[in-house]
């Protein structure tokens, strides 16, 4: 059991919150302090500062599986740790699906939370990183995170790419598929577009080393990967990319800013402990 101190918002969970039943406790990303350890002795002890991934994170207290938490190093702000679970683990696991050393990696929707972590992690892994955004304003700061090329849409990409982390979907996904090198892979992470992806006849047929397109949703036992990300952050190799922070009472304001794409990176809310105020 965790006393939650901070939560973070992900665009998808905000966009689809209205489809959940009334009374649902939303959210998946949290950080806080352990107030009751796991009965089987696994996981962190009472008093440990932790980041956690699990359903029902937007609350003052959260029950979470001991395999889905990681202790936060002393030098890492708990608010920054709350930004990591969903977006950070998604970026790490999709990049790890391929050998990226020396490869060309295209990240679409690169100004969002997953995108900004993916840029940094891909650069750490030795990839040539191409960051795609929807407007020049969204491109700000991405080169400093490690992007070797920053493009608007897919304009200016003249050579094939080996791995695509797609956060956009829609027509851009179909166009990105045409950029994929033999043996390359598209990892479908998100779908910001409000349009379907329509592939031309025979465009998915290819003679040669197979190209693949995969969905991603593996969030099992994320504790070790979350711990890796926190160590990167503690060592100064991963920036938290928190662009908006405020009280959890401002959740509507934060959600609207996220949906309107006025947040570059992550939004974090500070939670008032139970029994106060």
C-alpha cells in the first residue's frame, strides 16, 4: 500500500476516461511512500520512496503489486519519478525490441511523454534518432534531448528507417510504413490521429526480409525496468521532461492542456495526503 504523493497523466487515459464506468478510479502512474509492505515479504519496506504502475493511481492511497514498483534513488524528486511509469516503460520496452546500435530509429509524436523519453533512450542506445512532430513549435528542445534529425510530419526523411515508434497512427502510419527498411519494424504505441490508417493495395506485401508491424501493451512486472529508468534519471542520463505541475485539484486544467497538445512531455499533479486539509 502506497501513500500517493504525485500522479502523472497520460494522454490516452485522459482521452478515454469518459468511456469508463462511473466511480472508476483512473490513472496508472504514481509515486509516494510505502505505508504497508507486501505480506509475502517481496517488494520495498515501509517508509521506502517508490514509483509505481497500476490501475487506480489517481488516489491518496494505492494498492499495487510488488512486481510493479521500484525504489526511487535519493537524488530523484518523487514528482519526477511519477512521470516515468507508463511513458518511460513503453519507450524502453519498444526500443529494446530491436538492436538499435547504429540503426535509424524514427519516433513519431516525439514531443509527447513517450516520445521524449524514447529520443533520450534511443540516443543512449547508439541509434540515429529521427524525431517527427506536428508543428515547428513542438520541435523545440528535441535536438538537445538527442535527436539527430527533427522533421515536421515525415518531410525530409530520404533514407529508409529500421525501427518506427509510432504515436500518431492514421494516414501518417501508412506513409511511415513506406519508409521502413527490409527487416524493419513498426511498434504501434499510440493513436493521436482522429482518422484511420488506409494502406494502398499490395502495400503490405514485400519480397525480401520481412517487415513487421506490432502492437505494444506489455506492462507486466515493470518494476525492474522502472528501476532502470530511475537509475538513468539519478545518473543524469534521462531527463524527467515534466512540463506542467500543479495540485491534483487542477486535474481538469491539466487534462485539457494535455488533450490540446499544450504540454511538451509530462503533466504531474501533487496529491494531498489522506487526512489533511
